[in-house]
């Protein structure tokens, strides 16, 4: 059914293959996924906020309809907020709701470089899984280049042993979502893989926080920094 490359746990795909899927998927459907996944109450932001609340600038990677930035605003985050999102339809929605407070960037993260360094980066809701294993470390290297030397990088994943709820095919840690909006692919890295990524990128302090969402989904927050993480 699918071609397999050298790593038998990885389907042959690349992040660029999913452009149509994310342009076609309705905003309401993604919002419903957030509710079913137990994220709509901002439980992930509550956990990570103590680490980022005193920063002067935050960029959210893959902002979608603005769930994360909405929670940051409700928490009265006082720094500058940037939101980068490649979907034109989602960016239109973001501008309608957050234009006055957030710097919205409609661009593929692979081709973006901010004009100045950012103090904190959020890559939430398992967005790293939208890149195949072979692309994950290079993408993390690219994203970490946006940070100040003292910056903090936060990302989130599902447990690599769990099957995402909406998948139609799995191969080890890789999976496919085949829907009416197109195909989406994923590779869920383990905590060990994420730890190794952070070490290869040269981060001095690495922390992993296991938690459960309001619907009891098991998730992991990963925090990297060159400053001590309390």
C-alpha cells in the first residue's frame, strides 16, 4: 500500500505532501479535535506557562485557529506574540480574531527566518509529528536558530506507543490519516528520540513533563533551554 524507505518504521512521505490537507480541513473540525483531545481548556498552556510567562517574545509554530495564542492572551501575557501558520484559511481566521494583539505570519516554517531572535518558542499539539523522522532534527535545528541564546523551546507530543485517534493506517511510530480533505502523515518520536534531538542541538537543560488532558489523553511536554529549567 505504501512505499517504505530505509527505516522500516517510516512511511515514504515528506511534510510538503500535506499542504492540501491543511488548506482543506475545516476550522470547526480542528476545533472539535481539540475538544475531543481535551485541549480546549488550555491544560497544556497552564503547565508550560510558568516557564514562559516572564519572556518578552513568544512565537507559536503552526498556530492553526489560535487556540494557544488565545490562552496566552487570556493569561494576560504581556510580551510580543508571533504566530506562524502556512494555511491561508487559518491565517484569515487568525487575522479576524487576533490581528490587534498578534503578529500573524502566513508562511511555511521551512522558509521563514524572523527579523530578530525570539525568547520563547511553542510547538504544541504534536506538530513535530507532521514531519517524517528524517526531517525532524533538521527542522528542530532550523526552528532553534530563531531563538535567543538564552531562549526556551517548548514542544509537545503524544506517547509514541499510542495510536492517534483518527488514523487509518499505522506502521510502528508512523501513521496515515486518510480523509475527505486529503491524506495526512505522521511520525511520533519517543521521549528518548526527542531527548537525543535536544542534545544534538546543544541544549544544556532538557526537561520532559508527562501529563493528561481533560479527556485523559496521555501527552508529554518537552522543554529545552541553555538556562536552568526550574
